[in-house]
C-alpha cells in the first residue's frame, strides 16, 4: 500500500522542491548545507526525510537562527520565509565575514521590495535568489494547513488588532497552494448574515490569484482551471469539532495526550516508548478513518499474522531461505513495530471509551441529529442532556454536552443559560459557552431564531452506520453538493467562476472507467479545495478522503489555519474575550 508521501500533496510538494531548489544546486557535485527557519523545517519534515536529502547531495541541515561554525569550502542553500527576522539572520551570515563559499536563496513566498533590497548587501555571495511559492504545510495526502493556530484569535476575537493582516497572510498561503497544484480555481464562499470573514478572504484570494497568474513566467496570463475553491467560517458547523468521534484518528487525538503527532505508550518491558502517527506508517494510513469497532476487529488479525510469521521462522529452513528472510528483516521488524503501536493505541482508546465516552455518545448523537436511534424526533432535548449533567462526567465533557444542547435549539434563554453554567460549575469560565457568539453561533436565542428551523441535511438513513456515530460533518454535504453542482448560489455565492460547469455528468460518465489505482489517477477529473477559516477537525479531514473515493473523478483537498481537537477548540473559544497584551515601558524615577 502506498503511504501518503508517495502520492497527493506531499509528493507534489517534494517534487516541486526537487525541481526548483535541488535542480538549481545539482549543477555541481559539491555537497551542500541546507539552512532552514522554523516554518521550512516543518515543511521539509512533512514531505521528506534526511535520506531523501542526502540522496540529493545535501549533507548537513542547520537552523538559520542558531550559532553555526563557518564552512568556507561549502555552498549553502537558504530556504526561508520572506520576513525581516529571516533576512536579518541571512545578512549576518555574510555581512562582516562570510560563513560559506556561496549562497542559494529561496523564499517560500513573495519577498517585499524593502527586504529584497536589503538582501542585496550580500549580492556578491548570492548565486540564486528565487521565490518558489510554497508557504503551506502538506499535512497529509489531501490535507494542508497554514501552520497558524493563532489565526483563530486574530480572526474571531472582538479585541483583534491584526484581523486584516492575518486574513492577508492566509490568502497568500492559499494562493501558494493553488500555484503548487497548478490550479487557478473559481472561488466561492459561505454567505453569513453576522460575519463576513469568509467573503473577505474569498475576495483577497481571488485578487491575489489574479495577480499571481498575471505575473507568472513568460508573461502568459493563465486562464481559470476547472478547480473550485470553497471558503467557509468555522461557525458554519459548530457540532462536528465538539462531538466525541469514534473513528480511529479523531478518537485518538481527542482522548489521548498526543502532542506533535507523537503517541507515548509503555512497551511490554515497561519502558516508555514513542511513535509518530504519520503517513510513513502504512498501517496508520489503512486504519485512521475506520470506526474503532472495525479497528479492534482488524488488529487481532494483524497480530495473528505476526505470530504465524514467527512460527514459520522457527521451523527448520535452508540457508537460502534464511538469507532471504534476513533481507526482509528490516521491513518485517517495521511491520511488527507498527502493529504493536496500533494494538496499544486502540486498546488505550477503547479503555477511555468504556470508562466514560460510551455513556456520553448516545445523548450527544441524539442532540446533534435531533433524532434518536429509531429516527424519532427528540422532543425535549433537556431530558437528553440531564443524565450527563447529573452523572460524574468531567467538566469538559459536560461543557461539550451543554453546547450540543444549545446548538440543537439554535440558542437558549438567558435564564436557562445561567442555570446550565451553574450546573456545570463554570461560573468563572462561562466564556467556554458564551464566546461562541463571536463565531456567529447563536447562544442566546431571539424569538425569531428560537422558532426557526435548522437547515435541512442530506438524508443518510440508508447508509450503513453505527448507532453511536450517526452524525456526518456538514462539510461532507457541501463537498457532495459541489461535485453534483447542487450548491445553492444564494447561500454560496461565486466570487469568481471556473470555466467548466460542475454538472455531475462528468462524474457519472467517469464512473464507467476502471477504478483509479492511486490518487494521482484522479487528476484526469476535477479538483475541489475546501478552506475552513479557524481550524479543521479530524472528522472533516476524513470527509475529503471519503468523497474522493466515492466520486472517483474529483480529488477533494481540505485545509485550514490549523488542526483542531475538541480540547484545543474549547480553550481557543474561552480565550477570545481576553484583551491583547499591552506593551509598555517602566520609566525609572530620577532622583
């Protein structure tokens, strides 16, 4: 099975880096040093490893901001963001005494004239200076981020002082994604009566795309491609990032303390071990979108495979067979390690599920869906909520349940909200609930809102589903509607249209074709890019893969400023009402 780095966004980004940075430097046989800032370190780590770099003639990777010894016989590649801090660090390497024989300078994005002029101070050492337009992170084969969790506060805080600058920066990053994919998409956004951030971002992206392709190489203006870019605010679906999800990836990141994609667990010998949950792990790619019930079924089968392999290796065998086995040992050991990791992670998830989550899930699903397992309307949501409030669940779990109750009603009364906050005992941190209004989510209902019906959802009652996993993220409806050309233009206006209509006929005829063997084969079809302003959750990421697999003709890519977990989102919501730190100086009194 191909891992995520073998196809999709990661492959495209690595290929572009090789075609630009590496190709320029390959002209000589001299080994080179690669110097990175924080962002480009993350970017390189996401799509290649040290072996890949060494194969391209790069022998040392250094941090731009750390003290480094001069290596005058070697040439240095500087891959960095076009900001003042990076440019100053570069100039310091050559200003007084050069650290390297020569410099190849590559910026992730457009470099402002002021900085470009400053870098000319070191012109005699610079062999190449280019902007390569990759300022996003390819997190997974079909997921990207702008690596900016602080964007949430910058955009949604009522005290924000840098909202427009943040939206400008996000727009620049989205444009580099489109440029990397060689797409000039039509742009649409979700219309919102209370917040217009998605509209503003759509306008910015469209203008910057037009400028980018007008200034592209050879002065040839690129025409719009058949891709579409859809931009939505985080408030368009408050339910999905709050629910307890029972698919493997979403569940693991919700229930386990996973930092920087690193899962810590105890080995059989009691030692502390660590494992990276990324697309280099084939088993992770295979299991991550499965329901935990399926994962727990799959892993024992995989463990039996290990046992069978070990028994086979214990039997008497010829020298030739033994030699062949020895060659396969690194792969075998890697497979054994992966299966052990996921056995441990799935067990940890199931333990947490049985301890508390199982009791929450039915009520959460009923509140989210507005229907019970039998499809009957939930007539009194408070009766569904009360058992959670009366049982000894954790405070964050109670907050999540209260939020789902309020979302189900499109807001509640002031009196009822006060009682709920007292019941959960968060009187001093009521912002966990009240600050959702900053996202345009009704918390206090007006009479008109209170009686209004929620927008209708796609009927999925015929789809196979688990009773505790009936909710489908709203973004999946949007993805399917775009592909079928059913998206309502009054709710989803065009900022600019792509030339070919998405009328579904292409998708129908393409279903007659043989099933694509990899995601690269989808490129004969359409490409849909979804950007969620203010964080994307793991269940929404999963939808991109599901819709891609189902349509066979449209590759769906989803991205955001950053990735959300329920815990991180609740903290971000709570902190929205905090005033920004004021900078000030203390003057000493003169005697």
